[in-house]
């Protein structure tokens, strides 16, 4: 087993990678006619960015990052079983995740995990 990992069987998957469109389009549209030569616009932008940071930090919410998509990572909300218990987390993975299959989970933060490898049930090897 990879160091710092646990094994779990996925019982529910929701792909959140498509949230990128919902997340970015309103911001792109709002900055189309944005003029950085005006102090009021700079103050408004700074206030908005600070507010967005505080809300994200306080809610432990993860917004889909376009850089992750460039490196082929997808974001999922999943439920999985491990040691007889059910857990629910957001995960990042380059793999196409499937229901009722076992994967190695590694914590990045208390609310975000990464899946890099699939667990082979028969041999116990990493795929």
C-alpha cells in the first residue's frame, strides 16, 4: 500500500469537473470591460478577491482549478466504504473512477483526497 494511504470501495460518484464552466464564466464576463486605470475598480477587485478567499476558506470549499484540468485531474464528490464505515469526500484523480471498485485514498487536506492508484482485489497489487 502506498505510504499514508487507505483503501476504500466507491459506492457513489458525482463528477464535479464540469463545475469549471459554472465557476469561471460569470467572472470572465464581469472582467471584460474592467479598467485597471481607475482606483475604484482596483479597490472593488481587491475587495471581491478578499471576500471570495474568506468565503472559500471558511466553507472549506474547493473550486475547480483550470490548472488541474490541464494536467488531466478531475474532481469528484464520492462516498466510499473503508473498514466497514462510509465516508464522503471530494477527491482529485486522473483515473476514471468506477462504482464498486477499490482505490487507494490519500488525504491532501481534511476535506480533499487524491486517488492515484486502483487496488486490484485479487492480487492486492496497485494498478
